[in-house]
C-alpha cells in the first residue's frame, strides 16, 4: 500500500506541492539568520573591530597626581602662547626621571628603554581625534572654565593604563565612539563624538551666538 | 530537510532583519566615513610645539618681512610679517611657497663636480682647492680679468664679498643681472646725479600714470605695491594704465589706455609736449630746482604734438591732451614705467621721459613722488691691499662693455656678454661664477646665451637648485636657502625708504651646503697672497656680525631696520639741480621708439611677453604651488596658451584652444590659442616663466620660455636690453 502523499490530502494540491514541508524550515532559516546576524553584530563585530594594544609603559596617574602641585596641568600644561602641550614629551619626564626613583619595574623599563636611549615614548592617546577636527583646549579650559574630567573622565585617579582598543578601520581609539556599541553613555566622558560636543554646547546655551552656529561655523572645528 | 532557494532567502531576510537590530551597520557607516575623510596615506604634519621665526624673504628683491610658522623643527607655513613697513602682513604666492623651496626635491644636496657629463658628489675641500688652483693658474698667466661673476644683486655683504674677491683678484667683471633697476638707476643718475635706487611712494600719490608697470603683477616689491595701489585708490586716487593688453593691473585701473606696444616713450613725450605748451607744469619746482627746460622743449617739440602722438600710439589726440591735463592737474601725480614686473630694463630714454614728467609736476623726492633712495652705506671694510696683478687686471675694460667709451654711464651689461663671448676665438671669460642667478634661462635669446656659455672652460654655480645654469656648470657649490642662513637684505625694490632686512636660519641647513659668503672667504684663503689678505674674517657670519656692528642685535630681534627719519638727499648734479639735460644726457642718441626685431612680411604678428604673479621668471624657478595655480587660459596641460585677439585668430583661421605653431626669427614653439578680447589685434601675448628644462616634472617641460623666442635689442648709448617684443607668425599646427 502506498502511503498517500501528503499533498493529496490538502486542497489546492497543485500549489501546495511547493509549500509543503517548507513552512517550518522557512521560519527556522529566518530565525537562524536572525540569531546568526545578532551574534555577528553584537559579539563578533565588536570583537573583530577593535584590536587590543598595550601602552608602552603602564603609567600610574594616581601616584603622580599625588606628587605634583598643580593637578593635571603640572604635566599636561598650556604653553606660553596658549597652545596645549597634550601628552608630555620625554624632556618633561626627564626632569624627575633622569634615573629611576624606585624599584618599580615600569619605571625602570621607562628609564632604560626611553630616557637612556633618548627616545620619545610612543604613547597611545585615547582621546586622539581625527586630523580634520580642530579642538582648542584653551577655549574650553581657560575661557570656558571646564574641568578635565568632563571630557576625559577620572583618568587622574587611575593606577594603571587600560588597554588601548584601536578601531581597525579608522585607527582611532574605541573611547571616541564609546565602549557601548550603541553609543549610549552614562557619563559625559564616555564618548567623544561630534554629537557629544553639540550636546554640551546646547546645554550650556551656547547654540545661539557661539561661533559654531554662525555662517562658516563648520570651519570653526573642521579646518 | 531540504535547503532550497526559499530557505536561503529566508535565511538572508532573517540575517538582514537581525543585522538591522545590531550596531553593525550604523557603526560601520560611521567608521568608514571617518576613514574616508582621513585617508591614512594622506601626509599629515606631525603634531608638536608651534613657534614663529621672524625673517626676510629673498625669493625676489621685494624685501618683505616674513613670519615663519614651525611645528617643532619643521616649517609648515610662511606668512607676511605684521607691522613690517614693506608688506605689513601681506605675502605673495611665491613667498607663501617658500616651504616648497625648502623641502622640494630639486635642492642640490652637496657640492657637485661634473665628470664626463655626469654629476659626482665631492667634498667642499676638494671643490675649493680645485677651483682655487685654476684661479691661481690664471693669475699666474696675468689674466685675472678673465674671471667674471654674475649675481642678481650688487647689494649686501654676500654681493660685496664677491665683488671684493674679484677686485683683489684683479677682475672688474662683477655683473648684476638685468632688470628695470638698471634703467631707473641710470635715469636718477643722469638727471639728479644721485647713485640711488628709485623708490615710489604710490600709497601717498593721488594719481598714478603707469606706463605698462604691473603694479599688481610683480613690479617693485609686490606686496608693497598691492597695498600702496589699494590705499591710493581707496583714498580716491586714480590709476591710469598704459598697456597694449588688458593686464591684471589694467583691469584694476581706473583708466586703461591701450597703446601700440613700444610707443610708451612717444606717449610720455607727447604728454610733456602738452604740459609745456599749456604751461601746466609746477613752476616752483621747474624754476627753482630744475634746469635745462629749453632742451626739454626741443626734445618734446612739434614731432610730439598730440596729432603725431595719436598716430604713433593709436590713442585719440583728445585723450592725450586730457591725460596730460589730468596728470598735471592732480594734487600728487606720479608717473612710473618698467613693463610688467620690470624684468627687462628697456629704453633709457623712455625712463628719462617718464622721469621728466615727474619733474615737471614736482613729484621728485616728495611724498607721493619718486624718491631717490640712497644705496646702503653700512658696508665699510678697509680698502684691500692690491698687488700688481690685481691693479693691472682692474684697469682692463669690463668684458660686458659697461663703463667703456661706448656705454660710459652703464654699470652692468650682462645682456652683452653672450655676444662678446661668441666673438673671440678664445673666450674672454675663462671662469664664470654665478650666484643666485639663472642667466641660461632668464636672459633674452637663451640659445645664444647657452652657446656662448659653452665656450667658458669653468662655470661655477652657487645655486641651491639644479637650475638651467647650474645644469651647464662644471661645479655646483650649493648655498643654503634663505630659510637656513643669515644674510643682510638691504633692498626692497621700489620701497621709498632705505631698509635693511635680515634672513635668519629658521631651520638647520637640511643638506651639505655652505653660504656663498663662506665659500668666497675660503676660496680667497686658498688663492693666498693679497687675495687672502683682504679676507680676514673667519666665516661669513663673523663678517656679517662685524659689518652690521650695533645694528646686528636689533636686526636679529626685529628682522628689519628702517630709517624712520629718512629724508632724500640733495641733487648731486653739477648745477645741484634736477637737469633736463647735461653732457651725459646730450650724448645719448636721439630718441626713437624701438621696433620689434624681425621682418614684417614674413612675421605679420608681434609676440609680447607678459608677467604673472603666479609665475616667477628670474633666478628662482616656480615651485609647484605657483604652477598649479595657473589658469587654464595660461597653461593647458603642458601647453602654454597664447593670447590672440579673436579678429586676428579669425584671419589665420584659428579657434579658441586650437593647436598652433608660433614662429619668430629666433625659433618655433608649439602653443595653444586663447582668444582674448583684451589684447590688440596683431599681437600674441605669452606669459613669462614657463618652458624650463631644468628643475622637476612639476615645472620642466611645461610651456615655452619666452626668452627662447626673443632676440636681443640693444639700447644705443647705454647698451641695456631694450626688447619688448619680436615679430612673429602663428600658424595652424
């Protein structure tokens, strides 16, 4: 006895032939695709997008902060002409670290590899912006009286440097987009995108009358 | 379970839906846009500390102050120096391109010697000892006068060291490259007795009558003239531009007077005629401070009545009369000449006629007038001790004929050198030194120049770049460029007050170079005897410091020193007056407008070169910034476009952009046509500064060097180069 073919039992058999037995798999494949892409988008992509890099020296901000008089500006200072020095150059470090002051292996590494060889430390800068972005520290810190922490977070309290996560496409740090892949933030320093600049400028009621909103305002920051 | 097309599509749709729910597409879009806006292979100057160094630009004789912006030890931008009396913050396109002159790849990086046609790097010691031994040998043979030196300036310590070297060595042949300075200096000397540079107080004038002078095209000190012309017009002053083509200056003038080319002098004399006839001249100046007016009446006699001048120049007689009245009636009128950027001296009698116009209206040594700026006098070295060879050599006539019986008042005649060299069987010049000059490119009739120079057994170039003259030299002893060395710059062409600028080493010399001053001192020491005795300095820098004395420190600090209380000195003629005539002037042959050389039937058109601010045509080759800025109407790919009036083009059957062959008695060139209503029918306008064979792919092989097509025209009586155009023919290619 032949088993009746399933399609014979259903009406409209001529059309049903193709659909039969595929209804389940079609949904299954849809779900497979969905789950797969969710995994790719949420797990694989972030993992692949960023490479992990270690800083050349594990610098202890907290320790140094306790030793200097002038807070962040002791090392990250403004030059006489108002420009910002950014990450200290070797010459500044040498003022205290001509010889190792402790047995700390990181300090010894620093003195041996950089001070003695007169090589600049290739620090990886978490807040480095693309070259098309012009940012004046003087305008924000000197004129706007902003705190370093507002944008940079409590770096001064950190005892070691976190790994530098470099975006493989852009070459910039993950800290610009923020750790959260959706770009959500809890603190003002979690992200450093243009929207974050705009948010603050708007909050501070800077939108009207500030140079950024005038004609050619684009070129205030994008030179 | 069967995987068919449907399940695959389902998978893809599921994947797409899922992807949209992840940050992937949004983040990727953002990252890709950042990446594409910051191509990692685009060179970006490294970040660092910004600093500014105040210095002086020497890319032209404009004497502008510059403020050089550096990031750490790298020059990134050159700006005009604010508050500088010459340019007050202004900078021309060439000045701003100085970074390319510094870091460009046509720099000569070490002393070179040509061995079997190829360059070989040698040491400075070898170069100096080899050249010195040739010099000693020539001296031994009693022919020191066969050494000549070509330089683009005769002012400042470097030029004076070169001249001093020649003097104690025994040669009178220090030659400055030709420019309108020659003719203006001569006009001042002949009429006022002053050995002085001409300064023009354009800014304070109320009416400027320019005989073809490109006030915005490189005439005088470019940024100074831009500012002064702008200031003059802003205060209600007027500019009338006499020009055969609608130059940029003519376009910016209040009145454009298109005259037939080469008839500027006729027009000037015509204006003198009207001013004298109608008694429009300033009687106070002419009666008290000038002499020889009768002779001027003779000079500008009936032959220069408005109708005759109208016929010669193409202007209407009424226009000429009105122009004379407007000029003489202005509060502070000023007449200037020197065509375009003043790169060719011209006919001295035209300069005299224009200078007479200024004298008739009293605009001599007054605010808004022509100022005789005395030559710098701070170089006071002890007279060198001369031996017998040197004294005898110095008594020989100059190889270029300047100062001889034929050209008694002329100081330099580089344009005559090729002919002199070609004439004899043994070259009268055995050694030629060339510092900051490129005569094999910049002299009229380059073919003859190159041919003549080939007869010189030893050519030594001090160029920082492998230019045309350096390429044909036997040694190149590269000098550091102005951003790498100290040097005094006692000239700002056309600036109405004496000024000294100082160039400073903004960066350490990039290559194995030595300042020409140092090489001269070392050469002198190697030659020995009284030659060495005249150079007691240890180095050029020591010489410069000692020469400047108390001026050194303020100069180093400010970058320049200007004499604020300057007042022009008295006339130094025999009569102590401005002389419309005297023995020297009377000796000049009668004035005649010079025709363009060539046969009019074979060459129905006339080629007139013009100058552009976007090209340089002297000692310096245009850096890429300049060439890239050229309009498509000037350079089309590698072809120069020549300006032709549409009427003329129609006769020949040439359309806009058509390929054509331009022929002159001196040669042929491939060009493209640019139909331009602003040029007179019958003329062909071509820009100066292209057609280099040396330098790099950004400059070489682009367009045509106008000097290749031009023939030399000697101004009788002075010997100066007076060519303004040449007969030409344009045919379809």
